[in-house]
C-alpha cells in the first residue's frame, strides 16, 4: 500500500474521530460530509412537469413539515412549482430527493432544478407556507 494512501486513510479517520467529538465545524460555504447533516442550509427549487392542479403544493408543504423544514412553495405562471427549503442539510437533501422523484400522487415530475444553495446561520422562516 502506498504511503500516501495510508496517510490519507489516517487523516480521514482523524477527521471522523474529531467530528464525533464535535471538534470540527465546517467553514461557511464548505461542506464536510461528517458535519453536513447538522449544517443549516437554504436552497431554492423549481419543479417542472405536471405539477399544477395535482395538489403538489399541499403535499410539498406536508412533506416539508414532516421533515421539520421551513420555507415556502408556490405555483408559477409558467406551469411550474417553485419555492425555498431551509433546515439541516440532511433533511433538505431528503426533501430534494422527494421533490425530484415523488411529489404528489397525481403529479408527473419531468425535472427538478435546485439553485442558490448556501449555508445559513439561522432560519429565515418559522413554518412551511403555501404562497398563493
């Protein structure tokens, strides 16, 4: 085994160990897989497909609340659904997957777009709202 591989493995184990002790805090804007689940993030989204007239907003709000996320969801004039998610990164990732693959029972998702992702210090919302 090359020395560089052993060194890399050792550094990875040290990072994992220090992460479990709470010694490592990711710098703003950087993602560390060990600490990412606890980092608060905000991400905007837009969902394309048959997502209006199929209770997509209602199901999105319910799923967001179930996960403990805050933010909003609304229909657009272009026939898409857009909004913003905020919460722990691991929960936001779960919601992003839900938005890409599941949605409401009668919806048909063609594509999901996520943008403006950033680490945040505090949540901007107190609930998950449907915007009319």
